[in-house]
C-alpha cells in the first residue's frame, strides 16, 4: 500500500532569494534564514546561471521540501526578483538579497503587526550597514532619516500615503528591501518590479507600494544588514538615475491605476508640487554650470554634447540661464516635506503603538 508524502502547512512567508554569482556571501545569508524563529516559510531561490559555484552550493538543499531551487534566464537584477515573486505562495513576502543578512527574529517581528491588522500591508525595520567582511559601517544619515526619526523610536503605524509624500520631498527611498516584508496580495495592485528602470526599479516599486498601503508598520530595532562591497550591483547615483527617477514619477502620476487619491488632484499645481524635488535633482546633476566650465572644461563640453543630444530642452534651458546653478525652489527639503504633508490629505504624524524600545539609526 502506497504511503502519501506528508503535506507541509501553507507557508506564512515566502522568502525570495534571487542569486547571481553571490557564493561568497551565501553561507551567511542561508544561516540567517535557517535560524529564523518563525519557521513556517518557503525559500524560493532563482539563480541566473551563476558561474562561481552558487548553484552547486545551493544544491545541498534540493531535497528540503521547504526549499525550491530554480535556474532562470540571466535578464537583469529585477527580472531575477520577479522570477522569485511569480513563484511565491506565502501570505507574506520577504526579499532576501543574497549579500545581506538578518537577525533570527526578523520575520517573526515583521509578521506580528500584519497579523494583528489587515490594513497594514507593509512592515519594516532599521538595518545596519556592513562591509564585505561583515564589519559595521557608519553611514551619514540622509535628510529623510533625520526628518522621520523623531517618530521612529518606537512601534508606529504610518499612513502609506504620508510616506509617499515624504519620499517625494526627499527623492530618497523610505526603506531598504533587506528590512521589510509585505503582503503578497499587494502585488495584485503594484505589479512586479519594472525591468526598464536600471538600478532604480525598487524606488519606483516602493512608491507604488506606499500608495497601495493603507498603513505601514515600523518595527524599532536594526534587525537586518545592508552590505556595501565592491561587487554589488548598486552604484553611485548619477544624472541618468535622476532622469529615470523623474520619468518614473511622471509615469506614476499619469497612471490612473496607481491609486493616487482623487482629493490630491484637486490641489492647484498638484503635479508640479509632487515632481518638484525630482525635477530639481535631475537639473542639479546635469553639470551644465559655469563653475564646472571653469574647473573642468573638458567635462563641461562633454556634458553639453551629451545633454544636447539626450535632452535638448534642458540644454537650452541652461543656455538661456547662462549655465547658472539652479536655485533651491524651497527654503529646505524638510520644509517642502512639511508643506506636502499639510497640503495633501493624509494621516500625519504616525501613530505610536508601543513605548520606545530600540533606536532606528
């Protein structure tokens, strides 16, 4: 008489692990997954045909029913992320970037607020920056972090639309994928990551996520790590990144399915107000300025040629301004954030849920 294989319970978490030549960091990453205090998970690995022994190393888990190994085409970073997401079956999703790690209690603590409130679509926490050897790094706080941190010393629920506005004001992502989880059902509204945005697809997806999230839960404590090393995919921010960031915001504001509140569209000049920081950042990174011409004429002429071909409007705009540096359109970006929060209907400030226990930064 044949015996049936015991069925595993439906996973609470789908842990998505996209990989490409990340063998050097996989032992730490797998250890941080296998030691999670929340054990009801599935691990979906999509390897884009690594050549450094990654696939061979992962094959030792081929017979673990919780682990699903797939080889997928090498089509770019976010295409690999999407391959994992397409296969996810859990109630919640955590994207485990291959070179980062997390604390054993990460999934348990991120699941807790979503378990308790159906309106919470995303939960996130702080993280530590580490180098290639795992040593902690001290990074300069961003203006976004300085603005938000007065509310982030304790467990808070934040209106997703409010975080969207703050992100608009600072042109900076509100969190790192290494420290957040989300309801898989959210993908029905946000879709997958765009693959035509270069290294900025996660920023674009984060904006759509915030508009689709009634509430975002902040969990105090740095429960994950973000590794900075020479071989990682991310790189320094440049003019092309700023252009893609600006254009993606334009696309989002023009998308009737993005979930932009109708009340916002009644505000005079609403589109220009939400675009202000991205337009200024793009212009600021063009290098079409008199001080650049004086200090580095070759770079200046190269940028004139490049921008003249790619964006004649910007080139002639700067030419008519005699290549002056763009003036700040506001007294400060902090003031702009306060202006957006006061102008566009949203719930602000965040709602405290528990006493302070761990600092974020």
